[in-house]
C-alpha cells in the first residue's frame, strides 16, 4: 500500500514539474483584454501562445503576438519588420512603398486606419497594429516600436469560449 502511494506521489510530482516547465518555457495562456484585435480576436477570449517559437525562428509579418509591458500584456499583429518603412495613405497600408493586402481586416477596419507619415522600423524592432485600427493602442500611438525581447510569444489558438475554438494563424 505504501509503495503504491509513493508511486502515485512521484507521478503527481513529475506531472506538476512538467506542467511548470511547459508553462514557463513552451506554452502559456493569455486573455484578450479589449476590442483592439476585433474581429480576429474578441474581448475576453483566451488564447494559447507559443513561448518557444522565437528561439528557433524570427517573428514574421502577420504573426499575432503577446507583447509584455510593465503595465500589462498586449495582443497585436506584426505589420512592419526591422528596417522597413511603414505608412498609411488614404486608409491603405504601405510597406517600403508597396501596397499591402490585409485580408484579415474588415472594410470598417480598413476605413478606420488613419493616415500616418512614413516611419522606419529600427534594426532590432517591429511595428505592430491591432486589427481594429480605429481604436487600437499600438506602434502608431502609444506602444512605439516593439523589441524582440518584449515579445512573449505567438498566439496559436483560441481555447475559450469553447464555441470560438480555432487557430489564430
């Protein structure tokens, strides 16, 4: 009987240790706070994000990332890569002077993308925006350029509410 209890105890401790390691270094969850990523992600949705991905690859345009800041975490989409010039003219996003297709945006979101002058993304940074452009706090108006060290990970899927369960990529 005592041997069986010890075996169960070891199994439980191993499982807890594995869960802590996975949550700390590999995958974690975050709750979307606010409507800035609507319609892609909605306020209150829970997402799983991959914390390990950027140890092996670089962030890419279109990735939806978790950004760690002292006041809170933000969920945003990477728009501009290091050394690129980003601007919006007449509600159209241009990167290095080329018009960008943004199929994930609604017509309202496109029309809500206010003009801004060209900015060049620094070497070690990224330019991010929310999908709900008219109300998003992002690189244009408060977050500034995002350093790779501030990116916690890439969102992979919505896990709650259950009827919204889907990949975010």
